[in-house]
């Protein structure tokens, strides 16, 4: 920008799933979510400091790593006249999801382990929500990774495993 000012704006995490016909990875969704975007004068925000629209860049990052991480896979898409549901399979790690590269600066590994998945089966108009959760051994039925990794996964719940913040 002209005045070298930068500002933070907070946005909802809604990964695009336009890649029908193949499985996308959660990492690909995160890469797309955090990809730097160049904004020209017409689509850039008004600068708080100089009150001008100037060419700028936009990059979405995770500002704070919480103990519990809830990731909503945006399965429902609205167009002008309809709502549709995406059933594109999204592959996600059960252990060791590293969000360090998606922080404001690469701060070293920030690892999360999956502890629950909420699924939506059905259509936009009707369906069922089910959940698979980690529990103490002997208190729950075993679920295979293949059943967890379905195209019905809707909300992922992760717990912070380790946070090794080192500024680079």
C-alpha cells in the first residue's frame, strides 16, 4: 500500500470444494484458504490510515491456536436460486494435523489430534447428523478409518497435542 499500513480482518473458515470427482485433502483446503491474494484498487478495502483504496495483498491466517479446534467443511453452497450439497470426499489426518505453517508467521509445529467427527447424511432438505468420537477403550465401538474418512464428514473436532512456538 502507499502508506505501508496493514490491518487484520477476521473471516470464517469455509474451504472451497470445487474439485468434484476426486478426494481433496484437508491440507489442500487449508492451502487454498491461506493463499495470498492480490487486490487491485477496485476490490481492495479502504485503508484505515490514509482513507484510500490502493493495491494490496490479502492472506488469511490463524491468529491464535486454541486448545480445541472446530473445522467446518462447507458442504452447502448457495447460488442465486438454489442450495446444493457437496459430497466431495475430504481426506483429513487423524493425528498430527500441523497448523504451524498457517499462523501469522511460520512458528514451528502446532499439532492437533482428531477426537470427533460430525457427519451429515442426506440432502439439503432432510438428513441425519451422526457423530464418531474418541473415548476410553472399552466404552465405545471401534470404527475403521475408512468409515471416518467418508464424504459425509461435516465438522471435524481436533484437540491441541503440542505447541512449539518459535518465531522465524
